[in-house]
C-alpha cells in the first residue's frame, strides 16, 4: 500500500508539473504578444507554483534525511558502489 501511495503521489506531481509548464508557456506568449506586461504570468506562476511545490514534497519526502540511521545507510550505499 505504501508503494502505491508513493507512486500515485509521484504521478500526480509529474502531471501537475507538465500542466504547470504548459499553461505558463501559453500565458507567457499571451502576455508578451497582447498585454506587454507579465503580471498575470507571475501571479499564476507564484500561486500555482506553491501547489506544485506541495505535490513535490508529498511525492519526494525528505524524511529519510532526518532519519538517525541516514549516515549509516549512505556509508553502506557507497561501500556497495565501490565493491561493484
């Protein structure tokens, strides 16, 4: 179940990121051609960007970094890489 939840969170983040980039490119073109100012683009980028950032932290949590065994795991990862 945890794997499914993490996979769903990553899929949601990727979909939201692609939509965010696509819509912001379209708004940038509209702002450049018709409005001659970018206030609308910055407004959308900022507020939608908060949501994208929230999805990112849900999909890729940093709880592993604050884990007390983090250093030991990283040392073991490096040792296994060196052994290959």
